C-alpha cells in the first residue's frame, strides 16, 4: 500500500523566488510523492518574473499560476516536511502542528541580484540548480527513511545528517 504524498511547506521571506522555485521543482520531480506548497514570512505580493522564466526555460515547468502568499494561510495545517530556503525564514519560522521534519536549504536571494538581465538570469539559474540538486537527493530517499527521520535530520546541503539511518 502506498502512503499519501509527503505534505511539504517551503518557506522564505518574500515567497517570490526561492520558495516558489522549490515548490514547483519538488512537485514536478516528486511526481506525486510530494505535495508541496510555498509561503513567506513577509510575502512580496508577486512572483518574480525570472522565477517563472527559470522554471519554464530550464525545467519545462509552467508556473504562471504561482502566487506569493503568507505562511498565515497555512496556520494550523499539518505538514510532513517544512523546508526553509532563507536564513530569515529559518530564524522566524513558526511552530507547525504535528512533528514535521525540518530542513534548512539556505540559498542566496536571486531576486536581490543586480546587474544586466543576463547576470540576473544567471543568479536564478544558480539558485534553481542548487535547489534542484537538493530536491533530487530528497526524492531519492525511500519513504521508510523519511519516516524514520526526526527533527533537524536533513542537513543543510540536502543530505542526511551524521547519525541518521542510511538508506536500505
């Protein structure tokens, strides 16, 4: 019998770039095994156009329906995994009901990148690539290993922290 999808919340401050990219990549790469949503501590109110661009151009993911939203929308919801992708969200992350596995995958904010359009696009490509690699590692874990993880067991690089059970 297959388990329900892993309910996953991806958090950052503005919910305009990193967490949106993570949400759409995890839903695509997780192929129904993960049900990801994203939110922010202080939502920007709009998704950065280059976040939509990198998802479409580099991963073939159409995310035109994405929206920047507050984590207050999910108050009281239970998640299996809560992943922060910026330091501010990690530091101000509320306590979520249940006992979700917590992970911090800090990445630079590509929305803050300056320079030419090509330089700003490159910042989005770099962050999306970093998140995609971490998501690939997460998706490679068997359900039994995810179920065995306790708080703070998934390391910041998306790898299992020392002392965590090895995949079987």
